[in-house]
């Protein structure tokens, strides 16, 4: 009996690792499906969808909402660039109590694509967390002076990703983390602002899953790179 207990104690952690690895692989496969959908969208529309803006009711839309709307149509009614079942299309108010959203008048009826790490959500069912979407933008660098001499080009263009495109999700149902710096550190050569790191084209994008713990900007987050 003691031998069985010892073997079980060794096997259970190993099984958890295998299950976690399987889910991470599944998440990467889901990203692949989304990336194909984005390429199909771009082929038709000429560019990737934006990651911020306002909907028809003039509500601010996050990158997660814009991604779902671009790939599954308004109200998830098409046209479809992805398999909605594979990518876990779900309403925001099924995942969150939207009354707790900061500075938001949204009723949460818009859709997002949920990741594969399902957990009991606000509606009592199991859903993944919203997949966040950040499209690169073009900005202007600040003028740079050394010893009072202007040496920088204030009109030089730089590409960047704005963490606040999905800021509505960062303070609800998760512990406080330094989301600002952690995001820009994590994306590394995608960092804001450039020119530090490898320059990215303005038609590039980032996908982000909160990972197994369901919290953004922690060590187990999964990106599309």
C-alpha cells in the first residue's frame, strides 16, 4: 500500500504537467486559427482590424471586441473568417460582471474570443478569458536634444502597441500587477516605444492569452510569438 501511495504522489504532479502542456499547445493552435482568420480578413479589407475604436452605439470597443467582430461579424452573425466554436466566441457579460468595469457604460453584450483555459465565470458556466488583440500603430517621436542641440527628428515615425487598447479587463477579478511595464517588457522587441528593439511594421499585431492562472501580465501569459 505504501508503495502505491508513493507512486501516486509521483504520478499526480506529472499528470498535471502533461495536462498543462496539452492546454498550452491547444492555445497555440487556437492562435494559429485566429492568425489564418486575420490573414483572410486582411486579404479582403486591405489591412488588419484596428484594436480600438467605437461601435455603432459609440461605445468604446477594446481590442478583444474588435478582434471578435472582425472575424465573426457584428453580434457574431458573420461573415466568418474563423470557426466560432473552435475559438470560443462568448459574450463579455458571461465572463465578467460588467458593472465592475472601470469607466465603462457597456452592457457586455459584445463578443470576444475566449482562450482554452476554462474556469467558472460570472454566468456560472466555464469559459476561457478574452484573447487580447493589439494592432501596431504609427506615432511620432519626441524631439531629442543633447547639450541644447536638437539632434532628433520630431517627425520620425515609430511603431508601437498600446496596452490600454484592452485596459478595461486589467483590474477586474485579478490581483494588482504592474501591467504596464510587464506588458512592454514581455513583448520585448515589440516594445513601446521604439526605436529600442527591432522595428515592427504598422500592420503587425499581438495576441495575448491570460494563460492557466486567468490573470493578465503574470508569468504564464501566452503570446502569438
